[in-house]
C-alpha cells in the first residue's frame, strides 16, 4: 500500500506555507537571525535564533478564538491549517482523520511560565491558562477542537527522533485503516530555557555553528487509493536505523541530513556528500519535519535545492531529477531516524 503526502504546511523564520519554504531553499529569500540576550554562569550571552512568524493563522481561525492559546499551540494550528489548505481539502472533509504532533521540547515556554507563577504566587494564584496549555497533548486538542477533526490524537516526544517516530505511527494508523487520513507534523518553540541550553552547547565549541530556531512542518497523509490526488510524493519507508548501517549518499539516492549544527554526520560518510538545510531555519528537534518538507518540494519540482555553501557539500553529488530522497535525523549513538520519500509520478518511458 502506497501512502501519499497530499499537502504540506511548513512554518518558520522564512514565513508560512510551501511557497515561502521554497523561496528560502532556492535562495530567493534571505533571513537573518534575531538576537536574544541569555544569562548563563553570571554572563550575558548574545544568542542568535530564528523566530517563526504566525500571522497567517488568522486567515484560517478568527483571532477571538485564539486568545487563550499559547505560542506552541499557535504554531501547531498554523502548520496543520496550512497542510490542509495545501492539499485542497476542507477541514469538514477530515472527520475520520488522526492527528499526531511530534515535538522535542513540547510547550516548554508555557510549562516554565506556569511553574514560575506557581512558585511565585502559590497554587491558588498560578495562571490557569498556562497550566491547561502545558498539558502534553494540548496542541493536538486545540487542532481537533478548532478544526473539527474528530479522529484519534497523539503527541510524540522522543527528542531528536520525535518526527520519525510520529511518521512511523502515522503509517501504521493508515495501514491498519484506523483512519482515512493522518495530519502529522513536528513543531518546537524557542524560549529562554532553550536559549540557555544552546548557549551552553556553543560555549564548548571553538567555532559554534548551531543557531537555535522554532517552527516546524505538518503533512496530510492518505492512502493513495483514498486520497484526492497524487500529492507531493509517496512516503515509502520510515525506520529507525543503526548510524553505522545508513546508506552512503550518491547521485541516485540523495540524503538530507539534519545536522543539528554540530557535525553529527562526521564519521558516517555524510560530511561532504549529504544535503543539509537546517542552517537556514535553525536547529531544533522538529526541524526534521522541515527537512521532510524540503524533500517533498524537491521531488515535486524534480530538482534538489543547493544547500548553503558553509555545509561543504560537493556540487557533483547533486542529482538533477531525484526519484527517491532519504531524510536522516541523528538521534543518538545507537539510533537514527530515517524517512524515505519517492516520486509517486515516475517518468514513464515512451514506447
């Protein structure tokens, strides 16, 4: 059974929507990071980060319905709405649809804000909306309620492997025919705690290259026999692999590697031949979802995007018409996430 990516909903510093992501990858749009001042070990660090824009959400949901929703859920709602719109369907047609959100950090900004109010004011005066939005499945619940989607909801947190794990579950739901379609996506937000941690990682590097970010990408998946159209690509395989057994990139099987900015691919044959785009939109666990979005656009356009020069990629390794793209996400020393996409409209030889 083939599973089709019917629509994508990327969001980040580049804007919101497939067109904005494509403009960033093609080099038509340049985004500069903002600067956050982070206190660590008694010192103030100027921490660059890429801020996501969420203003387009009001195109889909009235502002008055968003008053009690935090930033994390706002980004999730926008990504989900964009993916549905991109697929050319209405939320009214998605009653039998599952929702899966992947996140490495979760609603950490809201969670820490709630803890601050609890510690400073006590349990009777702590902020109730912070508490309700800190619940792990709150973003998925907001999507379900505001978009009228009544299928099963799930939030997956496996840090860097959250996105591959969410896709793995989405594939199983479709194969089991538990739902007709699945709205799956990854999202993470930047907050002072993330800035504090990133400042610590960069402090240990002689030439730090990791720039934090926020945002993500959502996807509307369906079985091809039930979907409204061909979509972007087919989700061929989702797996967790031993990093020592991953395929070496070549002209026929390009690899998009979520580098996390710390040379995670070195020693595995990926340092000069893989594609890496996350320096354009920031390093965070759910950036793996934007990598998958980039792969969908590449397959649909029948051409790969040239990654930033600082990634050191060999231009000779860029094939002209990719039929299959492997998106790899380093998780730890024992496990990497692998999402394989392939063209669902392969070129046919003329007889």
